[in-house]
């Protein structure tokens, strides 16, 4: 078996641990933090916001570290920082300490142990099967919610939120021997080549995106294509953070016990895991935009279900359908960017689109909390999320690609392993 698949498995586990603990499981702690520190749900929703805001500065620094130092070392530091962060959270005595630890240790750990390091590893180890390998590794993000949310909810009822945070710290420490023993930054370190191919592959493959000249950052950031893709993806994500962070509280308000409420969030996570694969497959017969449109339709139907349904089983179905649509956005965003800007510009536009989407991603959860605090319910928030998802469809409809995309890309040889022409920018699957 090609050792690259061991790297994919490690990336799956690493993202399962760090994203599951910091992001997916946060809804489990929203009400306990609100009660512990005597704050409203709007204020209690701020730790993920602090994490993402700090990530605007910290993530590029982690990216530079990944480029300069062995990825094994960066990941080891990321695991240690995660452990320190959760041990600190378990002993917090003031709410500002929660915000600081989520912001600093969370944003660093997500990059160093999670997305930046893991995607860089997979990109180094794969060329021809890069998108598939990245897609499999990214499923760890979604599966973590399905497994860790009910587990953390059960543990919290028995031992309290501080003990669960300590458990996450020990989970981070358990990653250390795996990282030390398994991570190799590039296949050449083990005498291998990307994909496990021969050193000089005989079969040439046409590129999956147009090969365009490199474009300046100023030209990229002023492109309507980039802004429309950012709007389409950001508006579709706007409601997801609000629904995930307030999901258990939403269930409790409807008379559903916390464990069954955790199943609602697990349904979103399971749906998202399938969505990452389903909508990538649908992009072949329907095209990138057509597949994106179906994903938006799934989100709209799921949100309508959350508004209309009271019974538990239909709510589970609605959250699963919503998660299915959300799961397709990440791979389709990558496909749309590659289609609009080509492979040479893919890395820069991925870096530019992140801060464009942050305002959408950090607003939904606090808005839902503030609406609950003022109105005593989440219905208005759900209608706002429905409207933002419909606006995402409008942005998608307005999207027009440059003329180059109308012409079929000319086949060109795949760069040889080790070639300077080989792209090193991550391509999410």
C-alpha cells in the first residue's frame, strides 16, 4: 500500500480531534458556559468568533511555518498548544479567559494540527489523486461532529464541562506519538514519489482546471468572480454556525432532552460528510454551478423543515438534509475558484477568499443568540438564515466566468514529480 494513504489517515484523525474539539463540540458547552459565568446566549456564542478573528492573523503565520520547517514539528507544536489550551479552559475562572484561550490556542491549533498542516501534507504526497485524497481527509471534520458531540454531551452530564475539556487535552497529547512516528513532509524523505507512481510516469493527464498566467493580488481582489464566489459561499455558511452553536439549546427549548438534541447536530455532521462526496460527484453531470445549486436547495429545504416541524423525527431529517447541502460547499468552492482563476492562481485566491468570508461566518451564531435573548426564541433567526441562503443562490446566478472557460482546456503533460512547475497549493476535495 502506498504510504501516502497513511498520511491521509493521519490527516483524517488530526482534523477529527482538533476541529471536533474546538468547533464541532462547542454547542455542547454553550449553555453550561452561559450558566457558569452568568451571561446571555449571545455573549456565550463568542468563543468561535474569537477563534476565527484570531485566525486571520495566526493562520498565515502557521502557513509560513509549514513552508519553512518540517511539518512534523509544526504539528507536534500544534498538539501541545491544543493540550495547553484545553487544560487552561478547564481551569478558567472568568469568561474573558475562555475567549482568550479559544482565540489564541484554538486558532493556532486549527492551523498547525489541522487544516493548514494536514492539507499541505496531503498535497505533498499526491498529484494525480490529490482531490480525492484531500476529500477523504476532510471528512474527518464532519465525522468528528457525529461522534464527539453525543460523546461530549454524555460526558458533560456525568462529570461537567471542565472534565470534558480535560479529556480533549488528553486527546491532543495522544496525537504526539502518532505524529512523531508517522509524519513525513514529502514522499522523497522515504524514497517514494507522489501517488506512488514511477519516477517518470508514461501516461499524461489533462489538467482539471485551465492553466492561466499568474495574476497579481490586486487584479484578483478586484475580480467580480472572486467576490461573487465569496458571497455565494459566505451567505450559505452564514446560518450554519448559528444552527450548530445553538442546536442543542434549540432542541431543549422544544422539549427535546440534550442527548437527543445532540443527535440533531450529529445528523448535520453525517449529512455534511456525505455531501463532500456527493456534490463532488454531481459536479460531473451537472457542472460546478449546477451541483452548487442543488446544495443550496438542500439547505433551503432543511431550514424550512426546522421552522415548520415540531416532531423529533422530521427535525432529524431536516437537519440531515441541511448538513448534506452545507457539506458540498467546500469542495464546490474549490472547483469554482479553479474554474475561474486556473491552477496557478488557485493558492492566492484561496488565501484572499478567507477574510472575505469571515464576516459571514462570525455573525450568524451571535445574531441567533441576541435574537433569542430579546425575543425568547430562534424563529426569526431561522428566517434570516433562510433569506441569506436564498441570497447565496442569487450570487451564484450572477456569477459569470471569463471567456477562457468557454473553451475546452488543452491537454498538457502532468508535471514530473519533483518538477519546479508542480503546484504546491492545496486543492480541497
